[in-house]
C-alpha cells in the first residue's frame, strides 16, 4: 500500500542524526504494523548533510527491529565495494532478516564519491561489469573459481541462490548490463528504448527477461498525506525543496529522471504536481485503489521527527483504515 524511503539527510537546521536514526527504526516498526509493504534505504558518500553512507548497517538494524517488513537497498554503488566482501555481508544479512533484504545496484554519478574511495570514475562502467559477475556468483554461497582464486562465501544465505540483486540506471548501457547478467532492471525514467535494450540483451545471453520497471513521468516519488494540504505545504515545503534543489544540483539541472524537478520554489513544486506531492486522505486512498502505492519519504530533508510522525500517522491511522486495513 505504501513504501517508506530513508536517506537520513539532515542539513544545517534539521533534526539531529541521533534523532533521525532512532526515528527511522521506530518508523520501520510502525510501518510494518500499519500497511507498509517495503522500506527503501539509499546510499551516497561524503556529503555534509550526512546522507546515508552505510545502508547495510541501517538495514541490519531495521531487520532486527521487524519480523516481516521487506527492505530494499537502492541504490548500492557497486564499483565502490569489494564484491566478495559485499557478498559475505549480504549473506549474513540474509540470514538475520530471514531473506527480507534485496538490492538495486548501480554505478552512481558523483565523481567526488569515486575520488574518496580511490576508484576511477571514468572506468566505473567497466569496473561495475567486472564486479557484478563476481558478486552474483559469490552471493549464492556456492564455491567457484575467478582469475585463479578459489572463492567460497560462508555461511550460505537462507534465500536459495542468495538475496535478490537488480541493476538500476537511466541509460542503455545500464539496461543492457541488467539483461546481460539475467537480473531485473529498475529504470530512472519511462523510456521504451530501455525496456527494448534490456529484453534484447537478456535473450542474447540466454536469459528470459525478468522484472523491468520504468517509472511513468508523472509518478509521485516523494509523497505526504495531510488533513490540511495548505498547512502541509507551509510546514513541509522547505524540506521538500531541499530535496529537490540538491538533486537538481547533482544532476546538472537534468530533470529527465522521474524523481527530479525543475522547481525553484515550493509554490512551483506544488503547481507542478508531479514528483513531490502532498495528498488529501481521499486522494491517497484513491491512488492506492487505482494501483499506485504511496511513495513516502517521511524524514525528507531532516524533517523534525515530531512533524514527520504527524504525517506518517495520517497514512497509518486514516488512509489504511479507509482501505479496510
């Protein structure tokens, strides 16, 4: 019915990191018992606002605090990891969570992160290709040989074949990489060419095309639900704009990605009525009934927990009961 996404960012003037991390864990517990179907954890590195750099650590804590809630790490920047070590961590987390954690891997797009890790940004596609094959073999828990090395990740995961790994991106090479390795693909935009490239590459390498998600241009990727929408924009507008403006800066103003916006003010963002929305309870119910789950971002921009809870509870205590949950 709804997902919750956490990036744990808190710019100057936002909530403390201690408050945010504690609240994220509490919200995972709340969401599990109030209709959430998954929680999504993001990853970036070296940012002043504390953007979550260690999503697997937070995923482990969430898995320990919940019993059934699926957790997706999206995206995990594969070129920055040792694939064997990553597979070991994935398998242990698979055991802890009972197979509830899945992953979307990608190459990322910020040169600063590559510099921080000492990885060549300009070779990231080639590096990803090399590491993805090793990761997919290693996370199964089965022994194999790679470049003269014997690799055997133990203990074995509880999920047959290991946790689910997909590939994400908005380019044709990204779509082809997913197809070539026989894994699912999460696109950043609705582009039929991406689906065609994914399916063709999968079949060319003996794979049946799998899950391929291309979000429609008008998808709402950051949603809140309010009793009073005007009040909601007054209270949340600056936090939503922090999210919008920072991503626009990182992407060089490119708003081709579904989750981005060209808005420069909260008023423009509201009028755009696309990526970032504040819905009434009735609108939220209608969205879910129409097959469009709510993509919540409850702590967006370092939103103070007391304010974040106010809006999350509208979903848990008004939207979900209206749906019979």
